[in-house]
């Protein structure tokens, strides 16, 4: 694999990948990965010069787009000074990263525990909640994704949990999703009231004195970008207070501008969790990083009690420098405000206009640069578009130069926070053409 830039081609990189690289979540023999050479902003290129608009933000993490020059420069500068240092040391880059993160957290949060990614952030938040309460059980939604390590994967509600159920004390409940309501609800208010009643009954039936935490995404992401109805998060907070349960909000996907706010929890007036987990957008994924933002209540507890957790790369200087530069660049360039505006004025209206035109669109929902387009073969029955149709949708987008994010029967429209109105218009035109083809072939 000692080939130089000149000799690299799509064919060579693809062949070497298939020979030597074992991929996530896949039947290895069925893989056909897209080859990517380089990127800038919302665009990527392969070795043959083909351009793609990245409307996936990879795994919904490149919130500032690809190769932001200020972040690349900060990583290089940190590499010149100190590339690695043990977590037990005091380090300026780490202090600054913690300070920047606390600067966007709600009042009452005073420390950050750094991890390598989102899953281990949730692992450690669960560990903190169990130690603080002396209780064992953790409640989370069936419609969630929290990561792929021991406890986090079992806290995950979707099907990836099933082959991994070896961690203890995890219980699931249904969170609100009006379009496919579990509660026969007719409107948002009913969905909210019934989902909260269901959660109360799960707590009572599981025994509140044994429940350490409720873990939930501020806006469930991979499970379908379902913004909770008004009052739901306030209701969950009230249940946590009533039963002495720690509320953990997972901001791994929804945080750092994705919903048009620094943290998605800002959409829920009066709701402050006890622990907040983050990763992805905190540094746009340029260097692996995540963590737990810890409220004063839990910090005080650990002031004189041992915290039995740690990671070799907790607070890694390259990751820390990239966090500082990312948050500074987002502030300087008004990216969070831009994400809110482009969502409200361009992306949301554009997707709703597509829904008027294409019967395969069952529902459009979202905020900022975080949208789901639910695709159905029949609008009345809400039958999901089959996997062949979703594969055709993906192929149609790729062929026209757009990298889509597809989950189950949904197209997730999740560009970087600094995507331009022109790029959104280009993407909408591609979706329009592809939906016309797929609709003609699969609508009933
Ligand atoms: C909400 C949420 N939590 C946790 C994770 C896990 O993060 P990571 O893959 O960085 O471990 C993800 C990943 O997609 C996520 O979306």
C-alpha cells in the first residue's frame, strides 16, 4: 500500500479496501463503499474528480463542513507543541476545551469528563448516575441510538441492541412519534400526555427506588429525527424529580448547532438535565472526541468519592485543540444562527414543497439542519417504502452527485450547519428528480 498520490485511483482504493478493511454494520462480502479522496465545506471529491454534495455530514457529525481551515490549522499547531499527554496531567488545551463547552451548557454545569466518542460518553454518564443514586436500572427509548459499547448498546432501543444484550438493568419505553403513534393519539397534545402516562407506568412497574437514570436524546436522531411534542421533556424532567432519577440528555447528534441552537435542549423551556453527553459536532469529528457535561450536584458527589472510570485518550490534546477551534469558528461565523435560518427559510420550506409534489413523501419533520423525510408507498396506510426503493433512491442521489443519509424508509437531510442556500437548492433539485423516479416505480 505504498502507492503515491499520482498512482491512486478509485479502482485501486476500492480494491485495497475490499481486501483489507473490515467495515461497521455490514455483511462484508456485500459491500461497495464509495471512494472519497478529499473535501471542502459541503463538498467531497473522489480520485476521478467526481464531486458530491455531502448532505449526510458523514454520520451527522461534520457540522462545520469538511476541512475548515481554522480547525485544521489549530490541529497542526497543537501537533507542533504536544501531540499526546496522559489524562491525569493538567493541560491548557484541555482546560480551554472544557471552558468552551461549559460556555454553551446551561447554568449549573461546572465540569467536563472527556471521552473518545459518543458511546463511551453515555457509558460514563450511566456509570455516574448509578454511583450517585446507588440504583441500577436505566430507562431509555426503543426509538433511540446511544452507541455501540457494552451498556450504551443495550441502552439503545433499535435492533442493534438485540445481539448485544449482555449489560444489566436496561428497560425501554416508547417515546413520542405522532406519525406512527403507539398510543392511538390524534394530535401532539394527546401523544405527549399518553407518552408521559406510559413512562410513569413503566417507572412505577419497574420500581422507582431501583431506577438510576432516564437516558434520552434531546431530539432522537438515527431513529427518525422526531422533535418531541411541546411539554414532553418538561414532563420527563418532572418524573425524574418526583422519583429521584438522574436525567441524562444525549446531545451527541443533536448538539452543536444541528437543530439551530447550540444544544437541542434549549428548545425545551425550563428543562435542565443532570448530565449531558456530547461527541460528533463538538469538533465536527475532525479528531475522535466526546464527553459528559456534569452538573454541580454530581460534581459535589464526586468531590470526595472515587470515580471508577477512565480512558487513555481522555482529553487528548489534538482533540481538545480541534474542539476549541470548532466552537470559536462556529461563533465567529454565526453558524448556529445560520443553521436555524436556513432550516426555517430554505430547507424546511423546500422539503415541504417536495411533499406537495411527491406522494411518496408521508411526512417532513425537523429543525435547523436536522430533517427527516418519511417515505411511504401509500400515504393513507403509511406503509414504508421497501428496501429496494430506498436502495434506488440512494443510487439515484449518488449518480447525480449527492451523498444522502438513509435510515430505514427515511431520507435524513442533514447537511453541515454552514451549508449555503445555493447548495440547498442544488440538493433539493436532485431529491426532486430522484423522488419522481422512485415514486413512479414504487407508489401504490
Ligand atoms: C444520539 C447518539 N448517541 C450516541 C452515539 C454514539 O456515538 P459514537 O458513534 O461516537 O460512539 C450516536 C452515534 O450515532 C448518536 O447518534
